[in-house]
C-alpha cells in the first residue's frame, strides 16, 4: 500500500542553524500537508501543497513539493527554540502520515 | 474556526473497565473523523476512519471489538476502549475532516491521555 517515509527521525540543532526534513512517497500524491506537534500537544496544520514544484513560505519556513509530486521538504532557516516539536507530513487520498521528524533546539 | 473538541483530556481507569472518548467538531460538519494512537515520542498511528452513518474502517491489527467507534452525527464521533488493559494506556487523538475532500486540512482534538491501572 501507499507509504510515506520521513527523514530524519530526530534532529538536534543549535539555535540559529538551519533544519530540513524530507518526506517521500512510494506513489504520486494528490497533495501534501504539513503539521507541527509541540511536546504534549496535538498536531496543528501548517500548510498544504497541491501543485507540482510548488514552493510556499511562512516566515522562516519554506515548503516544497517535488516536480513528480512524490516528495516534499520543509526547511527552517535560523531555527529558534520555539521551533521545537515534531513535524509530520501527510499525503495522498487517505492522508497517510509520515513518522515525523522531531526537532530539538539548544540555545 | 474549525475547532475540534476532545473529551476527556485525561482519564485513569481500572483494568477491565471501559472508557469512552468523545470527539466533537464545534463549528463545522465532519463526515469523516479519524482516530489515532500515539506512543511517547512516536508518530500518529491511524487506528480507524469513522464515517457518519456507517461502520468505521479499521486499520490492520486494530481490534474492532476492543475499540468501538460510533459516528452517530456529523459533529460527534466516539471511541470506546472496552475491557481496558494496562497495554491500552496511550495518547489517543481524533481529527476531523471538514467537508468530504481529503484535500482539506485535518483539525485535531487535544487528545486524551488514557492510563489503565
């Protein structure tokens, strides 16, 4: 069945460093969504990408959808301690979730 | 807008008892709701898809007789953990899909921390 793989599983950075998480699907995705879950909280919707090659930005966050619509990435520029949490991608007709990337940031 | 209320947020129950968790969409109708289980520092594991007016679709390995799902209205889905055991202790989260298209963002409840003693 359809699978969504996400790497890395964990990432620790120093405050100010950049961070990227990657999402790969075994099949073409109609859309991809990104969510953030803070420690102890619930996932919160960040953004949705629909078009091939689409790039969207939210302040220091840049989201990209691959040309083949099989992969996506989330890049955070100059991380801050408030970026701490687990970032999930979800895609496809059944919104399959990746395993998430947990980001920790030390100041 | 698009608020999902999940209740209770925490529950402690004795082994062998049943626990009901409610998931309500407060300001929109949700034909489809999802139930997840999340272990510490792990991803969301989809347990079942709840469709209003029909039987829930369970993921492989999830016991439908143990995790009873009822989606009786367009704003309410319930998950009942029957005859709970300590291994059922976990964080359970629901999400609701506004409308009928999977192109819409999911809105999550705050989750329920279940502890079975």
